[in-house]
C-alpha cells in the first residue's frame, strides 16, 4: 500500500509492483502501462543521511547523466520533488520514497570477473573525475567524511565491550586518527564521492556497466572511496587480484592515490567500524554473525600479528 501511495504522488498507476530487495532501503520494481519500468526506493524509519541528501543525489545524477556517464536516473514527481513522504496504515512512520529509472542487468557481485571489475574501476574513476569539478564546499545535503561515524546514527560500539573489551573503541580512535591526518594533509581538494563503491552497486548488462545507489554520497578524498571499494572486494575470492583489476581500470582514467599501506588499511578499518555501528543501530536479522565477522577483522587490524589479519592495500600496477 505504501509503495502504491508513493506512485500516486508521481501520478502513475502500477500494472505490477514487485518486491526486489531489502537492505537499508526496500526496493520495488514498478511496471506501468504508459512508461518504462522504474525502481521505487522506500527508506526505513531511521534517518541516517543529512536532510536534503536526496536533492543532492538527484542533482549529481542529473549532471553525471548529462555528461554521458552510465549512472541511474532519479525521476521527480510532477511537482518537481525528488523525494515524497508517504504514510500508510500499518506502517509506524511516514517513509521517504524516491523513484528511479530501472537499470537492466544483474549486479556485478553475481558476475565477478577481472575484466568486469576493471571496467568498474574505470567507471569509478570517471565519477571521481566529474566529482572533482564541483565547487570548493560540500553541497547542502552531503555529509563530510571527516569522521569515522559520519552517518547520523548514535555511536554504539561500546555496547560490544562485554564481548570484545576495549578493542573496538580503541580501533575507532585509531581509525579517526587516520582520517584526521588525511584531512590535515589533504592529497587534493575534497569533492563529491559515491560513498558506497561495491559490486552490489554496479549493474552489468552484457558489456555495459551502470553505477547505481548514490544515496550515500559523501564529501572527501578519492582514497576514502577506494578504501570502501577495497573493503567490499575483500568479501570475494582472490580479493588481491580483484583490487589489482579495479586499480588498473581506475588508472586508465585517473591517477591512483599515493600508496601508503597504513593509511589505506586504516581507512578500510574505518569503513568496517562505520558499517558495524550502523548494524548495531538498525538491529536487522543476521546481526550476530555480521558483528562477529567485522569484529574479527578489526581486531586483526589492531594486532597485525594475528593470523586473521588481512593484508593492507599493497596492489601496485605495472
């Protein structure tokens, strides 16, 4: 009912409304008689992004598409609004809903190969090139990634102290020191970043790749976005080879940030802490296993002699 209410705000009638996925948001595929299929993104009750983030997201997507980049399209309502607030019986609070063009294909995460990951790296570099042309300050609605926990969710890592002692809060302090040092000595002016570069957010259709889900866009430095990508690639077989491929594609377009393995490892750990804190905030099914996996990797980062310690970013192009 809520999804159909959002469609009515867009003056569209659904021929078919199908559930697609749920992670942070709930996604529906909408088919109508008069228009191409679209995706309805229904936000949760919890708001972790800045007010106005959807407007910033829409503005950047429009600019990227205008300049020929393969990214999703955000579809405004007839009154020009890119986000509509919809209430429905049985749903505790009104939800923020966004309509996007449906991107044909399958997530890269289902079709992993060195070649497709390399092309994803190239697309990421093109997006960074475009973001770097923006103004000198973060647009309204864009969070500045100068803190480990930059989403608007309360800090909850201390809740795990009975199981993990002080290691996670100590890791948070150490990761914050890495970010502080990066911002004290910026490698380039900060600019818009995707904020969630992962194989789940690259859609593959034959030989075409499209980057989707810009909801987490941030203001920061290339290396922060690339650490997010490295953390995401770590979940798959042969992560070092995948990161090598991603880097080669990136370097087809844009210089890879200067190598500093300690900094890069600290930024990867910051991403883990960031997502762990969000998991504790949302309390979704599967939390216990997620906490255990992330805590093990963060603990290994704090103690490099641990046999679980992941290798830092050491990929170098040749």
